[in-house]
C-alpha cells in the first residue's frame, strides 16, 4: 500500500444487502419502529439465545432503560468499572443513583474482589463492562450478586460475538443457571455490528421485559406499529412516564444484515488479532492484549500495552508517531476518575482505582475491523515496529565506553 494512504482506527463494513434493505424500507413508507425492527429483535434474541430483545436507539438508552425498569434510583448505589465510556456512569446518575467504582484486574475488566470490597447496604446493582470484547468473570459476579440479592446489568457495548462456555454474551451460564437481569449492546458506527446509531437490551424475565417495553416509547401502552397494524386502532393509554428510545426501521434494516454477517465479522477480527499477536509476541516493549481460553473474545478492540520503562517516549508521543505514519489509533478508555465532571465522587477514597489509572497510561488501540486488508495489517505491524525501534530505550549499562 502507499505510505500516504491513511488507515483509520475503525471503518464499518456495509454491504449491498444492507443498502438494498434500507432502500426497500424507504420505499415501503414505514420508516419508524415497525416490521423491520420486529424482525431485527427476533433474529437478535435468537442469536444470543435470550427470550426477549428490545431494540433501542443506543446502548446508553438500553442501560438507562434497564436501570429505570428495575426501579433503581435515589439512595441506591450501583457498582461499575472506571475503564468505560462515560455513558455507563451517566445513566446511573440519570436515575438518581450513586455510582461506585471498583478497580480493574490484570485483564482490564472489573475485578470481582474489588466489587466485593465496595459493597454496602445501599448497593442495588452491578454493571460489569466487557472491555474491548473480552468477557468479564461473570460467574464470580453472578455469585456475588446472588449472595447479596443484587441486580446485574451487563454493559456489552463491545461484546456482540463474544462467548463464554460456548454460549453467547446475553445467554448466561447454562450449568449454574446464572443470568444477568439485562444485557445491553451497542450498534454505534465503530461497533462490531452497526446500525449507525442504535442498541439492543436482552433479558430473561417476562415482567421486566414488559416494563422496559412500556418505558421505551413514552410509557404508551401500545406502540405505533401495533396501533396502526391492528386495523387502524387509534386508541392508546399513557401508563408510565417513559422515554423516546425506540429504534427506527431504517436502522433495523441495516442491523438485520449486519447480524447475519456477525460470525464472519468476528472471525475476521480474530484473524487480524492473531496476526498482530504473532508479530508482537516476544517484543519486550509491548504486552499483548489479554485473552481467555475459556471465552471467545469479540475483538472489538486490539488494545496493546506499552512497557514505558523500555521506551524513550510516553503513550501520547507513541500515538503521534503512528499518526505521522498514517496509522489511526485510539485509547480505551480515559478512566472516569480523570474526567472533570466526575471529580466530586472520583475523589472519594472508596472510588480510588489506581490499577485503572496506571493501565490507562500504557494503552494504545490499533486499527482492527473486517474491512482491513492484509496489506494494511502488515503496514500497521511495520509501523509499530518502526516506532518501537526509534523509541527503544538504550540501557546505559549496556553501552560500552571507549577508553
């Protein structure tokens, strides 16, 4: 490839089938939540093997909807990780609850031992985040939640395509019977499955699903699709103070075909991750992203870790050097404790998360998406190697001094 050709950090894979489905939807005259959304929900719940799936306009909406439907609010505490996008904590604040941060383990995911250390009598729920598509230790989290009668809402924004114990995220554990109360997925433009903007929340409880469905569209007892498809019945009732979180048929038209390609996407991501691992394994300046042989990583991110004591540059300079070589990167994530808005609660001793703060300084997410060509993957590897070579710290004890 040409060296002046920029390789973006992420790029969606939109095919002709998605385009044709959107055109068909536009021609149908039904643009908002309707038959395409209903189809998308059915195919999605079948994919994750959950009895209920509700399409929404973002994973943020899915998280907020789940918290609200569970009745979590003022006086309640919700434990989550500092290594996540701000939406995870924003939704806790939106329902009036108090976010509590538990530090991460070596894999970057929330540490169940730190969750246990943060529990109080006010704790009502736990929101684990599957960082980069690597599943959390859900068995440990589920056991803890069951002992304390806590809700579990999985932030699976990165985790479509991930599996544990042979089952997809969203299913639970068939051996133990453990299941989360809700699992929330993102279909943002950079995600493994995209609808541009969008999300899905899946659950296993009929009553909880009905409550979320009611709140999803203004608290109206019958949504627009049911009203107008049921012989033009115009009557509806506002039964709760709800939200405007529904997903449109235009977006669902894209999602239907993205979902049908998710296994193909996941395998391509895994193959790129393997090539990166093969190239970078044994390089002392880098640590490979963590993996778990008991799970299938979704590889939403390839977040390598710099061994800064072996480099003469910090992470930000490393990123700049790659950008100068036309390689796009990102960092996942800036810990919540470092954002100015969250300073008041981040400064509380119980919310200190030193492991997350230390890990953040070393993280660099490399380009990883199905549309990447092998040539582009090779160029990223070459560029990383060149930056390392130019920034490798020389140990003074190894440099001979001429007499």
